[in-house]
């Protein structure tokens, strides 16, 4: 072998200083810029141009050229791997964050050079030398949550390295592989799930390149190598068959152990009082001291056959290789994951206990466990307690290329005041699909209002053995979305009245000076004020340059109080707030007007929450909300009032769907809760979209529309599907024998009163007569071209003959199938046949279509709904309604869909008319607009947007045990 004398400037003669090496690096020497020469050859008396290997002598050191070769090999491999990942994932820019607590910029340069060579982005967080461990942990926790950082490494002095610091790094970002989780996986042999510490990789690589490929029977001694790196090294060496041991520098048995070692691996600086003669000739020495820039320590003063090989630059190359591996895993984690769902076992009792007793008897999974089972990442959930979590919208971007699952809508026939169990059917169906048929499914439900919960209807978590749990958390407050809506709504209401007051009591100049004040000597418009100026055609940014006319135009909204449509809200049934007077205090200077409260879920902000598709979309919709007209008849919006940004801030958490679970441990999204009679009555578009991605292409998302198909379903198709762009696969139409008997001429059904005998005894004639309503609702569904499956929610008082009769009539009337369901008493097992029918129907040809064209005039769209859906002969608009239609048309809102505000207790406007009324004229008493939500809503007859409490509300039965803190009496 002929030595050519190349690459001999390796400072192995011990004469160079650290400053000389740094100067060489900074001088731009290509041979040292990337590959810091952390290899010292202690070969006294050896001519560097005539290495021992060339003379045939035993050579156990490592030349600088060999280190260059190792680093180059590792770096090139990482570079190619990353390039391949970038080709497959355009736009990929993986970022490694390195936290250091020293002022040595040289180490930064080494890391940056290696990262640049590989193609990685690296950012250094330089903490002061005197920082505490807590400060480091805080920085780690911040970077853990940064979605733009895929890897995290630590360059810290020994004094700051601790288990607390190392384990603060998320395992999935632990590029240095030093957390207990990573080391545990390494010890278990889970090579794919762990990253081997770069220093350990470098040591093993050096040993291999030094010819130490067979460890069996050899003794490897680790000196001064404590902690995670030492443990990982011992694990790998033992796995290769080596006999390993460890020892501290000050240990009395050090000399003996050194003399018997074949390989010595050094983890810290050798004390001067440990002579090199203690090491036997031919011993391979590898050093991975944390001080990468320490001066060399000679082990060969009296032994020409032993040499130290340090791993500094090679360890950094290995760190970059780990970062590329971590990037590949990160990419895999961003892709759709198969579910690994553990369903909960049900043991139904008979007689069936109360809903809250059933809920309490089941132990729900921790919500973070559920989230992981269905493929959510840890940074995509925000946990509220043990059983609820908000899901971040970033998931939609991550899974944007994932095909959607099947989309199922649960609707119903015209209900009794007791409700017919749509929520229960929805929950029973997903429990059957997932827990019993092993098909991924998600239920998407509305959040219940406190109005019905404490009024007549009670909660809305389902019932019996088909519930969302914990039901008391579902029904009470949840994650505060309705409270956020209430706060946002009432802030806007306060802004309207305050603006009118200030405009009425101030001159243009005074008003302008207060709207655009001087702050710290600077006067400037806010962003939302600049936007208003642009809408007004005033292209100025300096407040001092506006003319008097422009100041008047900008500062005055001139709201006409008689046109205010924005009301205050509260989430309680309070009939005495239906008409109020505001402004009676002396401080309001005589500005008095009549107003009212609506129930919170009737707020347009609730409708926006349910229809929005992103945070930006929600902000734009909030700004478009029309609250009144000015005195010229032009609309005044939330954007004009300058409150859009504040509303978005109040709603920033409410926009995220809440994850919960059913009694059988299947996932549920709870989000938004507009009523169907006075709003569009559907849960959120965002919850549906996220769920459709999570279930996978063969999975099912089951969502519910409020009240009968004529109300909630019609709005689902014509409003929600238009907003979302989603196409439903099948409709499940819920019916009960009880409701059909009512439509067949049975006596009135009253909440809180016992059912008459007609409802508890078999009566086939009443059932047959009442099936006209079921047939009509099937026909309404068919208007939209979607297959329909009838789910007969069976009660214990229903006879087999009545059940068979309903199913037969439903099939004859065009239903794809009709299935009796017993999920209330049996859980998902009682809805398996329904699930099978839904699965088959979802594979049928779908010819979905909207009921009307948006370009039609407002009145014509109302007429189409009234005639084709309700069965009315015609419509009749009051003068006030016609005036509003003309105004909205003139203002450019005529192309919006229609959201009818109508009683849910009849197909007509008269609640007492059951079955299928015909020949009636549908009266339109008023027409209002929810411009932000994106629909016009006509009021049919006398519709109230604030329910009242009955004589005996539900709250009589609701209580709290002060000892156990358990809620009682909810249903």
C-alpha cells in the first residue's frame, strides 16, 4: 500500500492550539470547514508522510482522512435520503432546533455546515450560560408545540444535563435519542420506533471502520461514560456479543480494568493522574467527551500502539442522519393512520336504568387514548379534563389528500313534543358500525342548549344504551362554545347601542378624535379602520389628511334604530326577555328603544360556527353580519362597527370541534347547536369534514339534522351542503309508532303527562293512518335524489304487528329498506341490521341535487319550499315581509339560500295540524337576513326566538350531591 501524503494537515503532533484550529475553520479551508478534525493520533516519532500502515506496522488509530471518509459517507447517505423525501413531498423543509447554553458560536457553525450539506434547515436557540434547567425546559416545551420544528437537539454543559431536561423533549422530536422513551425502545429492541443517540452511532461506526467488526469474546470498557449515552452503548455492544463494563476515572479498580480491556470507550476528559501506560498495547480507544473542542489527551506517551479516536464531527453527521430519519417518520405520522380502536363492552340491564345511571356505570377511555386510536396526533388535540378534547383544524391540511368516507344524515318524521330519538339512533348506528361490524364511523352531533336541558326536553346525548358519555359533561357547558357565542353576540349588541349614543352626543371632530386618538404621540388608523376607509373609497392612511367630508363619512354610521335586527342572547328559556326596553338609565341621555333577547343558539354567530369552513372564513362571515340599516337604507355590518377582530378572538377556540365518545368507546364530535325551527338545525361543517377524513374511504360519518325531514333535512341539503360542498350518501329517516299514531288521529301528546292508552296498546288502524306522514317525509327525501333507510325506533309498548306494518309501508313508499332498532335497550347490537342496511344503501347510485336554484327570486325560493316540501297551496307575505324582501334584493342579498323559521310540530304553520295537511296558505309574517351565515330566513306565522319555561321544568329534578359532586336528575 503506497501512502500519497495527502490530507496530513491534521494537527496530530499536538502543536496546534484551539484558536489555530478555529482560525483554520474560519479561513475557509475546504478540508476542515465541514469536517472538524476531532481525531487525534498519538504516534510519537512517526513521520506523518510515512504512516505506520504504509510500513506494515500495526496501526489502531484513525487518520483524519478516514474520519473525512466516515463523515462524507454518512452525510451523503442522509443527503440522498432527504432529497428523495423532498421529491415525494414538495414543499418539505424540515427544521432542526438546537438549544445551547453557551456562547461558543463555533459549535453552531459546525452544526449549520453539516445541516446545509445535507439540506436541512437548522435554528439555534442560544440561552445564556447562567440559565437554569427550568428555563431550558420551558424552551423545550415551547419547541415541542411548534409545528414547524420536526427535530430538537440539546448542546448543553454537563451541569445542565438531567433526566428532567432530557425527558422534556417529545420522543417524536428527540433527534439525540436521549429521552427515557427512546432509550426504553432501544433496550427492548424496537429499532424502528427509536433513534440511537448520534454519539453512540458514531462510536459504533468508528469501531467498524477500525476493523472492530466482531465483538464476541472481546472486553469493552466504558470509562467516565455515565448516563443515557453510556447505557445505550452498553446495550448495543452487548447485543453484538461483547463483554462490557463501566468504570469511573477515580475508581480504584480502573488500572486493572484498563489492562484487560480490548476496547476503551471514554466519555469524559481523562484526568492527568491517569497515565497512558495503564492501557495495554493494541487497545482501541474511542473518545466521545462532551467537550467537542477540548484539547487532545495523549494515551500513548509510553505506548506507541494505543491511540485515541474522538467522534465529535462524526457524531454531528450522525445527528443530521437521525434528523433525516426523524423527518421520514414525521412524514409518515402526517399521513392517514389505520384505526386501532378498543371498543368498550356493554352489559345492558333490564329494566333499563336511567340515562345518567347508565352513563355513570361505564368507564370512558381517556380522551388522549381515544384520539391516538383514531389517528389524531398529539399536537392536534387540546385536552379539557379527562374525557373531552378540542381538535385543531390543522388536521384538515395534514389529511387533505385522504379520500372522504361515506356521509350519512339522520333525519326524522314530524315529531311529538317528546322527540322520536334521532340522537339515539345516530349513536346506536355508529356503535353498531364500529363496535359490532368493525367499520370506522364517527357521529357528529350538535351541542345541546341549556334552554331545553333545564326546560322540557332535557339533554341531547342520546339515551339508554346509545349515549355520548359522560352525559352530564355533554349536556352542561361542554367546552364553553355556547358561552363564547353569547359573549361575542352581546359584545356586538353593546357596540351597536354605544355607537348610536356616541354619534348622537358628539360633533364630527370630537367623535373622530376619539375614534382615532393620539397614543404616545402617534396617531394612526387601526387595520379594521383602514379597511373601512377603503370600502368608503378613501385611499388615505394618515389620519391628519382627511377632509371634513371624509371625516363625517368615516366617523358616522348613522344607524337607524328602528332597523336594528341584532338582539342580545342568553342560553336560558326566559319568556320575559322576549320584549324589553334598553337605555332607561340617566347616563344613556334619553336614548331608549325597544329590544329583545333571543336564546343563544338562535344567534347568527351560532349559525356561522356551524357553516364555516376555516378560521379565515369565520372571520369574514363575522364581518359580513348585517346588524341594521343606516338612515339611507344601506346595511351596517359588524365590520363597519370595527368589532370583527374581537369577535374572532372570542370564537377562536369555539371553532374547534369537541371530541367525546359513545358508551361503546366509538368517537363523537360535538360542535355547534343551532335550532332547526329558528335556524338551520345542523352540527358543524368542520366537524363533518374532519370526521370524513379520519374514518377513511370505507368509513362512515353519521350526522343529525334537527326535527323532521321537512325542517332540518331540507336545510341540511339546501344550506349546509352548499356551504360544505359535501354530498350525502344516504338518509336515515327515524320514525316511532308513537308519533305515527299521533299523525293517524291519536290524542295530543304532552311533555310531562302520561301517554294515553292509544299509545300503549296495539292499534293498527292508527298506525296505518299515521304512516301518511312517514310517506310524505320519504317523498321529501327523494326530492334530493338520496337513498333513504327508515329506522323504526322501537319502544317496549310497540307490538310486533305494528312494527311489521310500519316497515312494510315504508318499503312500499320508496324506502331502500326499513329496519326496527333496539339500540336504546341493547346498544350497538340492537342497531346492527340498521347499520348493514345503511352500508348497502350507501353503495347505491346517488343522484343528489338541490331543491332550487339560488338565482331565483327570494319569494320564488320560499314558494318552492312551501309547496314541494310542506305541501302548501301557496304562500302569503305580509307587507312588512314583502318590504324586507325588496330591501334585501336591492342590497344584493337575493341570491342566498332560504332558511325557514317554522314550527316543527306540523308540516304546516299550525302545530295542531298533524298527518299531511293540504290546501293551506303559508303565511310569511317577516323576512330577516343572516348575511354572515349566508341565508335569508322568513318567519312563518308567529315564531318565537326565545322559548319559555313550562309549569314544571326539568330543573325540579336536577340536583348536585355535595359529597360526591355528582349531578343527579339529568335525562
